């Protein structure tokens, strides 16, 4: 919140993504290490937006993915997180707009949690939500929460 001070939209965004990521991670039974990585990544995933806006005047996914990782690394190292967590969280920050070749659950769940929030904040159409669910959602828990949120048949 210090990093995004004065920007309630971004603060509310990452807190909601964290909540969904935490919930999906627990429902999917992640081990403690991956759960911590996922939750930490959810909190800092959009850390590159501010610099992207300053440097390029936009916060497109590619700019964010380039600008975010070093900022996440700096913050998490300063806060005393161990190196393996910092490395993985940084990688996730750099791939949170990458939807192909998703291999690990922490990455998959981060994409799902972000969309649970973005689909509401961006007022996506039902068609877009259904398409995203088909194309990106894979965990049973993420699919369940998205269907519950939007009142879709399960
Ligand atoms: Fe996000």
C-alpha cells in the first residue's frame, strides 16, 4: 500500500487478486511453499504499472512484464524474503500476461485470480468471460469461483 499510496484502485485490485489467489490455492491444496509464492506474487503482480505509465504512457502487458520483475525483486529482497521465493515471484510478475505454455499451478492460479477481478473491474461481456474461462481457466476451483461470481451454470 505504501508503494501504491494514493491509488485506491490499484490497492483494491491487488488485495482482491490476493484474496482469490489465496482461496484457489487452498482449494487446490498447494503445498505451503507454493502457496506463499502464489500469495506474494498476487500482491506484487502489478508492481510494474506505475513505471510503465511513467515511461511509456501506457501499462500494456509487455511493458508491465518487463518493468515489474526488477521492482518486485528489490522490494522483496529489502523485506527479507529468501532468494528462491524472490526468483519465482519475480518470474511470475514477468509472466502474468502470458497465457500460453502455462506449466505450473502458481502461474495458472495467478492468471485465474487476476481475471476473476479484471472481469468485474473491466466490465467484460459474458461472451468474453466464457471465452476466457475456456481458454485460460484450468483449475476446478478457479472455474468454480468464476461460475459462482457470474452466476453461470456449473
Ligand atoms: Fe492484475
